[in-house]
C-alpha cells in the first residue's frame, strides 16, 4: 500500500498577501481620511490646498525615511528635531557672519550632522546606553547649542538666492499646482530607501539586527557598524530637511523642528514599521507621512482648532497599533 504524501500548503495569493501587509491597512485609513475631509470641505482637494500640503510633506518625510531604517534596526533618534534647527542655523551664521560661501557652509552643516549622528551611534553601540537616553540627551545639547549661538533669536531672512538654494528649495508650476524641488529630493530618496530596505543586502542586515541582534552577529552581520551609519544617515537627513525648510521660508530659527521627533516617529509607526524592530516599510512611511499632513491640514480647514491636532494623532496611533497587532496575530494564527 503506497502512503499518500501530504501536499504542501498552498501559498497565499497576491490579494491575501496585500491584506496582510501593514501598509495596506494604513492606505485604507488614508483614503478614508482624504474622503472625509473632502466631504467636509470642498476646498480640501483644491489645487491651492493640495499644493500647500505637498509643500510641507518632503521636510518631515525625508527625516521619516531615515527613522524607518533606524527603527527597523531596533533603535530610534529623538534628536532629529533639534538637528533640523541646528544645521540651517549654522549654515546661515557661517554665510552671514563669517563670509563663508554657501557651498562650504552647507558642507560644514552636514559635517555637524554627521558628528551628531556618529556620537549617538557610538554611545548606543559601544558604550551600551539606550538610544532613548542618548538621543534625548543629544536633543537637549543640540537644541541648547542652536539657542546659544543665536541668543534665542531667529536669523534674518535669507536674501542670497542662487543655484544651490534653487536646487534645494526652488519651486515650479505644474498646471494649477505649485511644487518645490524638495519633492523631487523626497521622491528620489524614497526610491533609494525602498531599494536599500527591500532589495539590497544591507536591508536584510537591518531587518536581521532588529529581529535578533545576537543571531545577526553570529551570521557575520556587522551590527554595530550598521547602527552607527544608520544614526549618521538619520541625522544627515534631518539636517538636509532643515536646510530645505530654511531656504523655502527664507529664515532659520533655533526652535524650528520642535516636536518633529515625535511626529516623525508617528508617521513611521502609523505606516506599519514595528517599534520593536525587525519590520519596516518605506511605502508605509510614505502613507503615514501623507496621512499626518492631510490631518494637520484638514482639521484646520473644516474648523477644528489646530491645537486638537495631537488628539487626532494620538488616537490614530493607538488605533493603527491595535490594527497592526490584530493583523499580526491573525497572520501568526494562519501560519
């Protein structure tokens, strides 16, 4: 009598895989949010309002890309909001007070960001202090430095347009819409981040470190070096975003970016990246960034006080975390 072999379990279809993806539920919520605001006020989807929403999107979105990679590796950075302010403040002071050329000043500003990120990474990986304590301390140090070198006052308006300024924060019209070149930077960096996290060996390393650092090291993954470079990358992206913002509004403030660290983490988590590490999604972060920008814009447009924004964001984060947790349990039960 011939024993019947067990057939292999059927692989889930594309639709089933899409339903299980954390970014899919975030996309559904985004569509609902957009529809609700469009129904609440017809001006929400007007070219002028859409242009205004997109104008602010790249600045926080660029930081969120770095934060996604860092969270996937099991760490996070609370100093990004302060770096967002320090980088353009340093650049403008060097140009206006020390007569540096803009190109050299930008390089110095990025070098400061690299230094901040490297210090964060070394203290976390080599000294063994938690990223929460390290980056919280760095937030205070960097914010204090920005306030000290400016004496707490915003710098005068930027009045030196040039090719570098146009490259970072120039604007262009597309039909009835007005966009900034920063959107092109954001799109390019998003595509690069998708490649790194989903297709490159580095992305496998990042996910492995976040899932089980000891096992990743045993397989030859240079966990400490990867984390240090991720801290550096996140800090550089925060500084780049700060410079873009300063050039766009023609001013630099030492208190710019206050609270951005929490808003960026919210964008990443709402998109489906796990706070505990091991799972990250750049597409989900893009959806989360769009969602939070739409909410900030929409609640004001329909007459809700802007101070209620944090209430909406807190509720959405809790709801999305519960939804992602439920989907994860169903996925494990199905396995």
